């Protein structure tokens, strides 16, 4: 091999160029030999993948197990909120304080919750008797387990002071209203205030989350309730951690939901919405059950599209069965990957629904590229050499894109990923990519060998019968000639490549290429791209994190219905935030009291400290030192019935004769709008920094914080890491690829597509949850998969003009790109009919990924590449120089041989 040094070219650049060419030719040689090896042993490469699929397919059926722990899947794995939960639980039992630490959908442990909604214009307080009948039915409901009947009183959380079941205070309010109705008193005599109301035993209770749709009496100083639309009641079950207790609790929840459904039929004047602890997981898993039939329809559509797009009028060169077998190849590789996942003790969750679509989008690209590579080979070669040439032509690019897939999802599966569902998905995707790659060159390669052998022996591509001669066909009817047409009519016209008559290639060559490179079309394409970039940029400025868990549930499920009603009627106040003071504090000190007031300013507080200070003021009692403060607190304040429940909020210690308060807690509730989730995050971000700068050492906690703590950072980290990994690989291989400008254009194209999908999906009301993040990681690779062959073919083209180079690139790779993207997009359509928020998000993101990639490959890049580097003028100069050099050599030979001139 000889390299001529250009004038002005450095030695280092020449060596880099030599290294690039050696690597590229080495890879081509390797895949040529691999193609030869596969073509010589097709039965082996057909059998081994099939056997692997059968083995692992049985394990898929036998070891299938769903993941029931929703928190471990979608909540950040490592967060400060989980540490705060552990610390709060070590001070005060969270199981005992579930009723005080109200949370919308993230209440820990087992429970049953119901919203009772009156008809429009009605007052739920006037139906106290009916509500209490439903309440008694819940208390009397029995669950049988191993011959024993369990009621709510056997399973409930008990109060420390009297060992009775913990019930919502709204029950006491309803009983007072019923008693007033029975004694012919008007309901106005029983005053109900909102959000704090006075109970019959003298306690002040916060009912902001138990009474909803409240209208207050105008100009009422004590915020008396005029009417209310909804009441929410929660029944908390004890959690001992035993398997038996958990099973009984699960049965009780199931019976509770059935009872609420029955009560709805008996009480048509009320609307009942029930929720239990298993409801979220059940409705999360429901997506998979709803999507099973639609995924099969999707597979049928992809099979049909692949079959039709691989067909030609030419019955010899048409390859409909190869398109069909290519899709089946991806299917069996996905089955094998699923079997490996379950063999390694993996548990299924609904986010894994995206893997078949992700794998299909990448795998069928390899199928169609190999099919196009086969069509570019010379027909006069033996079929084994044609297979080897196709491997040499295609597998280098497919190996590169598969490697980038593996790198991107491998980074997503790294310890840097803080969402378990994303990590599990990325691990599965890595296995699927590896198996896809293996099955493409083995199983599908063997199918290509057999199809090539049939073509070489002139067998019909559908009926597998010998194609008759042209003379025989001329004597047959037109319909028979059409079915048996092998393109012999075109051979008489000296057609160099019969595959040019494929309908997609014909459309691109004869119509589309000329249109898109027309000088009058280019300004409109530039305007189109500016509009695309503007909307993308606008969407990127409005990104929302998807901490709301209903984004992952079936859209018509009980949990979503419950959450929407809850958000409508009970969103006036945030979840109850536990404020835990975990170090001894001088509560009697005036400065400390002012600091506590400052911290709780703007909140509705449920606090023993506030009630105690008020108790001291009303009784005109002085407690300015430690001994008086603690003595009056223990001997007087906590002895009164209306304040006894505050004993659970204070931890005393005794050192000799001296008592100390070593820890205490109070509860904060903020006024919010319907967007409770976002405002709860803002509250957390506001309060947590104060714990570091204040003299009072405290932590704040609510079960909701576990799901929302730094969720935005946790969920975006995988796509940032994957994008950085791909960018790093492309930069490091700048000088190892055939042309550095290929990588440069690829980086620009992928960035444009990624930002476009991100911005447009935000404008389409898609939040940044784990599904959309996985789609963004996939978009990176999907864009590379389709743009890379087009760009590298363009930068390596040696035609005189950029326009001709882009035409040749589209003609060479456009068919495979159009086949794959059209199959991919058509396969997404059934997802639109699955009633699930998860599949809606999947459909929107993947539709945008496919559409933006198609837009760049067929509209934006063909125009922009005609404006910008690489320039093709040096190729023109090279050809002129070579032609001039040949003419000079011929002249010299003629001058040196005069006899030859005479002879001529």
C-alpha cells in the first residue's frame, strides 16, 4: 500500500489518515469473512438462535414475576428524604403518626380511603346519617383468614392514650351533626369551622384534608362552614412487618374496595371514590394487561409494513419474506432477552413495555440496511460472495451504532442513575441490543443466504417455484406474466441494476431527490427549520418534572379518578409536613419562641408548643425557666383531656430528678392551589435550607417527599450521562473514522433532533418522568442510527458537487431509512388506543423521535449539506489532474515510439 504525500500535508495527518483507512479496511475485511462464514454454515446460524429462544422462552413463562414495590421503582433510590424518614421514625413511630402525616397518594403502610361526593349544589354535611351508615359498614366488615374473622378493630392503628382505633376527626363532627338532627336542632347550632374546628371533647382539630369543596359563611370571623361538597375518610391499618399481618391487611383492603362499590350502588345520591395501598401498584401494572392486545396488533402492522416495503414487481428479486423474517428475528431476540432477565431474578414492571418498540426500531434498521446492501451487490457474483459483500458494506456502520446504543443504555444502567425503573430498563435494553446484534448477523444472515440461493437458482420469491423462460411467459396471459415477471423486460434496455425498480428507490431517484435539491425549495426548508428550532427552544424553557405518579397509571383506573377528585376538592392545603426538633431546646426562652414563630410563619400549624403558650397566656401562668416550663407542661397541660394527645409529640428524658425535653414535633400545613405536587416540592426546598442556618436543629418530612426529593435531577441524570457518553465517544473517534466531518455533522444532527424532541414533547404536555427520559436516551441513538450512514456516505462521496453527493447518499440509504422509520411509526399507532398515561407518554415521545429523525434525514440535512462543508471541489481538481496526467503519459509513449505512430 502506497500513500502519496500532498504538498503542505503534515506527517502526523498522513499517519492519522493511514490509521483510519487501515482500521476501516480491517473491519470491512473482518465482516466480509464473517459473511462468508455465515453463508457457508447457514443451518448452524439458523438453529443456534432458535434453540436459545426456545430455552429462554420457557424460562420467561415459568419465572415471570411482577414487581409490587412502586416506591423502590419510581422514587429516587438515594435521597435526603429517605434519611430524614429514618431519623423521624427513630424518634416517633411513623406507623403511629400516619393519620397526622397526611399524604395524598403516598401514605405508607396499608390503609383504605374513600371520598364521598354529594351532587352538584348539595351539602355533604346534610347527609351525615348516610355517611355514618357507610362508616359503620366498614367497621363491621369481616375478613376471613384460616377460619378466623377479622374486623377493622383487629387490624387498626391504636391510639397510645386509650388504645382505641385511630379515626379521622371528621367522624366526630358527623356524629355531632347527626345527634343535632335527631334532637331537632338546626345544623347551625353545631358550628363547623374550616380548616380548624373545635370538637366535642374540646380538642382543636385540623380537617383541611377531610372536608372539601367548602363554602364559608360570609364575613364569619371563625371561618364557619356554610356547605361542603366532599368528605374524605381514611382507615389506617397496623403494620407489624409480618407476612400474615400483611396478607390479612391486603384482604381487608380488597374487601373494602368491593364494599365501596356495593355502597355506590345502594346510595345513588352520593359518588364514592375508593383507594387502598395496593391501588397504585395494581393500576400501574394494569397498563401491561391493557396493552397486551395492542402490542400484538402493533407487531402485525410492523410485519405487514416490512413485508410490503420489501416487495417488488420483480418476482425474482422481491424479498417480502426477508422483511417478514427480519421483524421475526427481532421478536425472537426480544423473547430471549426477556428470558435472560427473568432467569437472573428480574421482576417485571410496566415501564418495560417500551423495550419491544426500542429494540424493533434499532433491529429493523439493521435488517433493512442488510437488504439494501444485498441489492447493491453485483448479481453475477455467487450468492455467498454477495452475502459477504453485504456484510462488508453494512455491518461496519451497524456495529458502530449498536455500540453507541450499548454505551448510552449502559451509562443509564450505571450507579449514577437514581431511579430504579430507569436502571432496570437500561440493563434490559443493553441485553436486548447485544442479542439483536447477534441475531441479525446469525439468524437473519442465514435467511439472507437461503433467499440469495433461491434468487441465484431463479426461484419465485413467494411461491418458491422455478421461474419460466421469457419465451414461455410471452405465450401466457397477462395476469400470469405479471405474477411471474422477473424483470427480463428491463434487461433488454441494458439496465445496470434491476433493483432500481424498487418503488421507494424509484420514487427517491426520479422524483424526491430532484425536488428537495431544487434551488427554489431550499429557502422554504430553511424557514421550516427556523420554525422547528423556535418551537423546540420555546419548549425547552418550559420543562416540567414528572413527579406526579399518576403519569404512570392506567388513565381510566380508580387511582387516577380518585387523584383527580382529590386534587379538585382537597388541594387547598399541602400534605401535612412533620417538623421534628431532634435536639434539646430551651422552649421557655423568648428568643427560641420567636425563632419558632418565624419558622412556622405562613403555615397552618398543629403544634403542642403553640397550644401550650396559649394555655399559659389564658391562665396567666409564668413559665420562664426550665423547671417551671416542664413541670407545668407535665402536671397540668398534658393532663387535660383536650391536650392529652400531645403526649405523643414530646419525648422526655429524666436525669436524676431533672426532666428534659430531648425531642419534639409539630405539624405544618401550607395553603396551596390545585398544583399541590409542585408547591410541596417548593416547600421542601424552602424549609430544608433553613435547618442548616437556624439555631434550631430540625428536619422536615412527609411521605410525599420520598417520591419528589430532587426528582427532577434524578430523572434527568441518565439522559445527561448517556448524552455525554455518546458525545465523548464521537469526539474521541474524530480521527479514527474515515472523515472527521462525518462525526461533526453527526453531533450537530443528533443535538438538533434531541432538543427538538425535548422541546416539542414539553409543548405536548409531556412531563420529565422516567418514561420520557428513557425515550430521550433512545432518541439519541435512533438519530445516530439513521443519520450516520447518510452523513458518512455524503462526506466520502467523490462526485463533483454537493448536490450530486447528497442525491447518491439518499439513493443508497434513503430506502432503508424510509422503510425502518415508516415501520416504526406505524407500529406505534396501536399505543394510542391503550387507556394509560404511560403508553400515551411512550407514544408521544417515540412519535416525535421518529418524525424529527425523518425530517432531518429527508428534508433538513439534504438541503443544509449543500450549503456547508465538506467541499467537493478538490475531488473535481483531483479528477482533472489525473486525466491530464494520463494524457501526458500517452503523449510521452507515442513520442518514444515513432514506429507506433507510423503504424497508426
